[in-house]
């Protein structure tokens, strides 16, 4: 699959990372938390992962199912390929935090770490005696990032969640699907991936703030709340116009407008047609493409590519109004043509004519058939001590001075016990051996037969040389500013020049919300996003776009014509005093004006410039025309989002809610920019960042790429969120016509459900002891779902939600 190879325990590059010298103490598990710390590790941080083999984790899930183990290898705690990718760039230490000795060693690690990250339910670290106030006594400038589902405050802080549940609660699940059908639910836990990215964004912002002020802090994040603003302008539409998403024609499938319904904006950008997915040759499950025409000119280009069929050349489809009015006929005609060609050939023909079109790519397509991802080395081979050599997913951005790099595979469980405990903490070898014997470093009742390296560690009494960060706490650079009593945000004092359209405006807003002075520079007449609805009181006007409002709060704005000499002169003057430039022009445009990074850094050596483009600055697709829908097609999201055949037979792949491709690209652009700022706070040097929306989307389908890489299987579309968990894990209709999302079913949860259902005489046979066996649950998923669906049909959504949560 790849030509590049990296050794498991040593990077082939000597270039320091942006976070070199930063130590992360990682207590995270499952997906969101480890996905956060994975990227901190790729950026150069030293990440020490604290694990315990008997605690619920993605390692242990693999033993029962073998879901992540390549064929021919035993399923154990070290052979889960998905775990390796999600946890690469980390050290692993097994430590029993339920013992006094384990807690003592944990406290010593906290004292020499820069940031502690966990995604437990509220209160776990407090019960260990390691709440934020306790940590501050160990290290006054410690940063503590908690990533629980509901946050550490509020009525529901004790509730439990996983990505799919948080996604449903945030409103995102409802944004994808077909009118008159249940929500499609995306088919994977978008908020696990995205929750992890927000964790990295928060961590980097807090590290930068500490470097500038000397202050640590507790960052209390809520996984489900991170999803709320990702609904785009939908919430402003409710507040300003009283328009609910529970309306006829919403969600509109892949279309910007559903035929036969009122012509209102459905949060998929501009309301245009065609805007859909179409079947392609040879007609197999994943043979689809997406095509969008934003103008009459692009429509005429598509007509030409199709060979100017008579049905398409008349006046009926000549205008946008006509195409919207006759969408059914329009889409039927287009699909009659697309079914005669392969999806990549359609893309190439359309793009050559300036028509936006992309293939709907499965996980296999992204790994094996995508020349753009291959060119940008998104999958590079890394050797794993137990798995062998396999591709790991790379960062979707290129940093000129501090490249993000997978320096090692996912660690063996406890594979760095001796290195960290003896080398870093300095415990004696006798203490080390005793820790295995007394259950501090490994459960006394769990065999180490599959993990012989533990015995090798105990047999080796030679001194350990610690090769990582300094054993003492890194105090960071001297503070550059003193925060006021009311901090203006982590990025206070920074100036950002934003030359961004829909692709990057979310990144600029996030930086502005963190306190940066973001100056949005629009062309005379304003940015095109101002013409996108919905509009305040449904009155179209460039000053009334709720879409523009949503993505551009907290910013200042000016207009400037960069094509004029005066405009370029003024921009150069602004760039001399700027910290960051964020731009989304086509590759090479800024350089063609004499405003490229190499031009601007001559008068500002600390300048950071981030270019966020559809496909990056390099590669065969770099100049292709695109849109949010097309990125969700090529990035893999549509190949996973849709319906089970038993729910909606022959349903198309369906794009998740509108704007998500731009959100995903902006999140990674923020991460790269914040990392560059952290590096500059230490070195004084700026750098250039080449970020790609396509690369970012290709990373954001949870474990689907890994499922193909390690198991050779392509995950199909399915109704509901999450991965392949046992049980309903999908939307269930309640008696008030609203839906509740039910997560993974375990023996404990089946018993809880059965006892509650029995109070209403609806438990069926679920109280039978056989359902204490996970294998029996797996064999009877349909039966369990049927009983649960019948039960929840007698409750309102809120009764079901709170009733289930209060019972665990």
C-alpha cells in the first residue's frame, strides 16, 4: 500500500516537533480522548498513556471479537490495529490507580507533566485525590483537560455517553437522512473524531496560554456540546426566524432543496441544482459519484460533458429556477448518463470541463484508489512489534519547520513500564519487580503469557537510561505577558488576518473566540458567503445572512482589493504586524500577487501562514473544483452514512449535515496553527502550513480505514451512529414522534433494561440468565431491538432519555 517505512521505536526524522519538550499524561480511552492525544504526539509531545488491562478499553474489546486483529495473528491486547493507529506516538505504562502505590506513582508523574488529559465520567480523578486543585499543589502551572460527555457542571454531568449518543443529543444526527424516514444518523461516531480534535485544540490553546502567561488551567470540555455549533446556521434560523428543522422536506438527502417543499435554505450552502449523488458503472454497492452545479455556466459545462442530450438542452433546465423546479427529472437524466461510466472517469471528465464532481469513496477507495492521498503520503508504513508493518494515517497538513510525524506505532501494553518507572521516575529495580508481584503494574490474577516482555523487564536489572524529556518538570519559557483578572482568552494579544471563504471561516472564528484579534479581509462588495441563506426574517440581503453571522462572530472586518497595487501595499503593511495569516485561495494565488509566505516572512520572521485549500498545495487533484458535498463524498463520509436495506431499501449514500467538510478542515487547520504558535512561543520562528480539506475528511470516519487496512473489509452504510457495537445503537422512535439514540448493549445494561421494562410488563424473556452472556446478546440483537422498540414506543423521548440515563 505504501513505500515509506518508519521503525516502531525511532523516528527517521531529526526535525523537532512543534511540541518538543511537552509531556502529556494520558488517561484517555475508547476514541475521542486517544484521538486527541494521538495528534499531540504526532506534533512532538511526549505522551505517556496510563492503562490497566482489566479496565474497559479498545484493547480489551479486541480479545472477544478479534475485530481489529489481522488474519493469522492471535487476538490479544497488542494485536488491535485500530488501537495502534489511534494510539500511535505514545508510551504505555500499566498502573493500578485503585491502589495507594499506584496513585502515589501517578501523582509523581503529574508533578513532572505539562498537561493531564482524561475522558472519564465526571468525578473519577477527584475520587483518586487528583482533581484540579490537587494537581495544582503538585505543579502550579499544570494544565488539566477533562473530556467527559457532559462536562463537569450542570444537571446531567453524571450521565453517560459515547460519540453516537453525544451526536444525537447535539442535534447533528437529525441533519442527515431522507424526508419521511428516520434520521440516517451518519453511520459512525463523528463526535468521537471531532471531540478528539476539539480536545487537541483546547490543549494546544492552553499550552500556548501557559507559555505566554505562566498560568495553567482546567479546561472542562463537553463532548456533546462541541457538536451543537456544528449544526451551522440551523440554530440561528430557529431563533431569528422560528423555523424548526422538524419540517416538511428536511433533512433533504444530498440535495440543497427537496422537490415539492417550500424553497428555504437547508444548511447545505447555496440552494442549487443539481446537487446530489448518482449511481455509476458497474453498479456495485459503492459505485456512486456526487455532482454539483453552482451556476448556469457550470450546468452548460455538464450538459457538454454528457454529450448534450436533448432532454438537457431545452429551456426547462437553462436557469437555476428551472432546475430546482424540475429536480426529479433533472436527476433522472443525469443518472441515466452516470450509470454508463465509472465514478473516477466521471470526475475526470467533469473536472476537465470545470464542473464540480467527485467519486463517493469507500475506505478501500481512499487507501488503494485515491491518487491525491497517495501523493500527499496520507498512509505511511510503520513497524509494530506485534502486528508487523502496517500503514498509519498521517496528518492532513504540512508544516514547514516542525512537521507532524508518526514517530512510533501504538505501544505494547505496558511496553514502557521499565523505561518510565525506573528511567523517568527513578524507582529501584526491586520496587519495579515488587510492583508486578503486588498487583500495582499488572493484575495478579491475569496471565502474562501473551506478554513475555514483562518477564524480560523483571529479569533485566541493568540501569535504565531515560531518553525522553527531562525527568524534571519543564517550566516553559518566561511569561511574555501578564493576564488580567478577566482573561481575554488563550489567544489574547494575537492578530490574525483572515482571507477565508467558507473553507476556513470556521477556523478563524474559533481563533477569535479564543481571544485573537481576527481581522476578516473581504473583497469589495463582500465575501460570497454573505449571499448564502438562511436570511434574517427571510429577507435576502448581504448584511442579513444567518450563515455568514454564524461563522464570523468575534471578528473585525475590512474590505480590500488585493488585485490592486494599493491593496497589496496595505496588506503587506498589515502582515508586518500580524501573527497569523489564514487564507483559502487556490494554490499559488497569493504568491502570484507577491504575497506568498516567502515574500511576507522577509519583513516578519515570526509570521505563521496557514493555507487551507480543498486538496492542499500539491498533488494531481490540487486544482479540482469542489464543494462541501463533494468533500463528504470523496472523504468517505457518504460511503458510511445512509440506511440499512431493511430500513430504506436501495437508499443512496447520504452526506452528513451541511458544512461538515469545512468544519473538519478548519479543525485541523486550527490544530496546525496553534501548534505553530506554541513552537513560536519557544523559538521565535514562524512557519508555513499547507492544510488540505480532503486529507482532513479522509481521516474522519472513525475506524473505517483501519477496518480495511487490517481486516480487508469495507464497512457498509448503516442506520444510526457508532461503529459495530452490539445492540440497537440507532435511532428509536418514541410515542411523541421524536427519536432517542440507544448505544451499545452489555449484559449489565440488558438486565437494567429488562427490570425497567418488566415494571410495564414488556420485558419479554430479557430477564433470562442467558442474556448475561455477551455472545447470546450478539446472537439475539434483532430480538432485543424488537422488544426495546416496542417498549420505547410507549414513552416520550425525554422519558426514555432520562429514564435510560438514570438507570446507567
